C-alpha cells in the first residue's frame, strides 16, 4: 500500500519541473531584455557623444584655420585670440548636442600640442564631452541608477608653409584643395611692394599679410579680355594684384545655382560653384594641373566675372567681414581673428537657421585662390605651376571685374613638394581633419 501511495504522489508531481524551468526561463529572458534595453540606450548615448565631440573639435580646428594664425606663426597675440575664439566656437557647437536626451553642459576644450613647435603649423583642438547622470531603466534592480557616458575627439588644422621645419625631415608637404576659384595670381604681393607671396621653399615670404586688404584686377588683352594675356606688372610700384583667368574642370550641372542664370562657360561656373578638380600645390608645370583659359568663353570675361561673383557671394546684401567691429580695408597686421557676419541673402539666413548679422565660422564669400610662380609667358592653354594658395574673403565685386578681398590665410608648398598631398576637408588651403575619436 505504501508503494502504491508513493507512486500516486509522484504521478501527481509530474510536470512541476517543466513549469519551474519555464518560469525561470521567462524571468531570465525578461532580465536579458531589460539589460539589452539599457545597453542599447548607453550605446546610443555613446554614439551621440562621439558625434558631438567630433563636430565640436572640427569646428574649433576650423576656427583656428580661418583665424590666420598658421599663416602668421610669430604673432602671439593672434594665437591667443584664435585659441579663445576656437574655445568659444567648440563649446557652442558641443552644447547644442545631446547625450541620452540631455544637453551637454560643460564640455572641455584643450590644445594638445600647444607647447610644441608644431602648434603654429598644425594646431590641434581636443574636445571632451560627458554626462554623468544618465538614468537607467531596468538596471536599477541591480542597484545601477545612473550611468556615465563621454567621448573625446581631436581635430587638426595643417598649414604646409613651414611643415618642413617641424617634423618632416625637410620634405615639403603639398596640399590639393578643391573648389579653387579660377583666378591665378602671380607670386607678387601688392601689399608689400611686389615682394613674393611665397619663397621657393613654400614658406610665406613676409609675415603680417593676414588681414590686409588687396585689390585684384584682371589681366586682359584684346577685345573683351581675349587673346594672349600680358605678363604681370613690374614687381615694384603698384598696389593691385593682377589675376589671370584659369581653365579648370567645370562643376557638375546639379551643383550650379539655378537662380543666377549662368551660361555654359566653365570659367564662370567655377566662380559661382565648386570645381571638383583638385589643384595640387607643387606639381610641375608640365603636368595638367592648372591652365590659363584659352578664351573659350568668348568676349565678355569681365561681365562674366562680375555676374558669377555676385552669384557666389549673394550680392547684394552679402556677408561682411569685420575686425573688432571695424570694416575693411585693413592695412596693418591683425591682433585678433576676423569675424564673418551674415548678410540678408546668406542661405542660412534665408532658411531661418540664423539671423542676419550673426557671426559664423565660414561664408560663401571665403574663397581659395591659386598662386603661380610664373612671371612671363602667360599664354592661353599654357600649364602653370601652382606653388601656394591664398584664402581670401570677397568684400565686393566692382566694375569691371575688380575684386576687393581681405587676406585670411596663406599656404605654400614651394617648387619641390614630393610627399603625397594632404586633402583634409578638401576645400580650405589649411586643411582640417580628425586625427582621433
């Protein structure tokens, strides 16, 4: 009888183990799901932190590049002001981002190579962002109520003008920016009695040119600026820079501004939009790198220059440039970075992103202009050797095709650059890129 009773009891317990296993598995699955939700949330927050730090570091490095400090490396006051402005811009960009749905409040901005000689050639900006109070959801059951997420990114601006003097063993480093405007300048500085912009080594010949005003006038021969262009003026006794019409690859048709009514001439299209052709500094003239326009646009180069430049800078009501609230012309070295102020026709203003009169870190009026070592023999279809670039802010375009600019940056690579070119962001003559994230 006892065996029968035990047997009946065991039959009554059948299935209990399966139920217990099933219940345990349900709880385990729920726990894993809870952990997964918290982990995904933290990974998302980490990605947001990476993005915020990278954007802020790039903005800070771009500010250093556009400040002109790498083009005037002995100007201690300019460096101090540039660092302050870069810190402000990087902080502003970082605090516009969120980590885990919460705004970044106290980013840290530093300059890792500040005490090194490389800072005047390739200054670095490091930005650290962090939130230490992100709430958890299901991890609270294990006692983890808050989490900390952060990230650090470092960006660098690189000016090749003195790169051989820092850490490159005497090897000059070229750059290859895109969106170069088809105005080729001879290597003669009108702000300094015709002295060269760049030495054969690629070094900037004389400091203190950043921030100065310069007037660019076209070199014309024949009716409507066609025919063989003349050689530049003598290198002394003039105040205007002569520019020659460049023949670059035309930009894609889809990138042309529809509202300007541009013609089919590559020259005017490259003014109003961006040529995809990289112009490599230091490439020998025998190679097809940059050419003098053969006159394919026909007569009227002056009018085409004016119309396309007005389209580029959104004239009238284009952006302006100031120095401590003062408008150009500037004739003396600058003690602090220039500021770009939005005009009513700035695309960001028209889209409602910023207000007119706001300070911005870049502008469509900021252009890159190539400099050639050529002094004579400016004939159509001839290749020229580009030895440097000038980044300039277009203040106004006057009749006939006279362009008033302010020098913002200078970068040269000389006549014997041999290393692979630095691309960076692909547009600025002082490339900016992330070096760690």
